[in-house]
C-alpha cells in the first residue's frame, strides 16, 4: 500500500471552505463561469453530499475539492477541481481513487458524471480513468453563448463478493 502523502490533509468540506474553494476553482477552470457557485456548494453541504477538500498541510490552503452524491447502489460525481498550480500531477486521479474506495465500501457498483464536451482536460481525465460515454443531455449547462450539452459518463467499480451470512441468522 502506498504511504499517505504528508504534504496534504484530506478532510470533509465545511461552509467555512466555500470562498477559498470557489476562488481556487475559478482559476482552475477553462472558463471562470464554469466553476460552481456559492449556492451550489452551500446546497450540496446542506443536503449532506460527500464533499472533501485536500489542503496544504503547512499552510492549510485548499488545493482540491471533490463532491459526490450517493444513490442506492451508485454514486454521482458532482464536481472535482484541482488548483491550477497542481494540475497534471495526478491529484485528480488520487481524489477519484478515494471516491472509488468509498464506493466499494458502500457497495455502489457505478459512478456517474456529466461533463462539458468542451472540457478537454476533464474528458481526458475521465477517459483515462475508464469512464465511458453512455449518453448526452441536450443543453444541460449554461454557456457564454446559449447552452452546452453534457456528456453522461459511467464507470464500473469492482465489488468484492459479499461474505456468507453467518449461520446464527436463522
Ligand atoms: C480536470 C482536472 C480536475 C484534472 O486535474 P489534474 O489533477 O490536473 O489531473 P491529473 O493530474 O490527475 O491527470 C489525470 C489524467 O488526465 C489528463 N489530463 C489532465 N489535464 C489535462 C489536460 N489539460 N490536457 C490533457 N490531458 C489532461 C492527464 O494526462 C492524466 O492522464 P495520464 O495520467 O494518463 O497522463 C483539472 O484540470 C481541473 O481542476 N479543471 C477545472 C475543473 C473541472 O473542469 N472539473 C471537471 C468538472 S466535470
């Protein structure tokens, strides 16, 4: 097993992180208007969605965020963003591996997401991670000129077999 990276601390996101997360994400996105709003984060936290931040262990500065919504036997990745200074160094992949581990624990065999066709970095990330496109939502996202479609992508998470129920149950 790989040793934890002591440069970072991963912890649940709170309302107190929202301003820093939005500032980070607006820099990270291809277009600042693609970043999540204060309301998006606030309502996700209120709804109890799984939201984690990765912070610099020395300064506490937010380096990345990931938000997902649990379904019965699936998980919906709602957002992921990495500080521009850390792009291309595997941080998004690391956060996704935490999401898959959690999905395995919850016995959620599928991870779903939506992505803008114009978001080449995110599409490459998801394709490298084994997500496959399974649909298109027409005009899903607001865009600088009109609306932009969403590509719907899905990835299977391998689940270990359930252990036998103990005899004592009958
Ligand atoms: C998409 C994003 C999260 C990727 O984060 P990252 O930490 O740079 O990604 P990683 O370093 O883990 O890279 C993962 C894979 O994606 C590829 N990738 C990442 N950025 C890329 C880019 N700009 N162009 C092409 N490929 C890219 C990498 O090559 C890598 O594949 P590899 O390991 O096989 O080489 C980051 O660009 C970001 O924060 N974007 C703004 C927010 C956003 O668009 N989120 C997605 C919402 S759907």
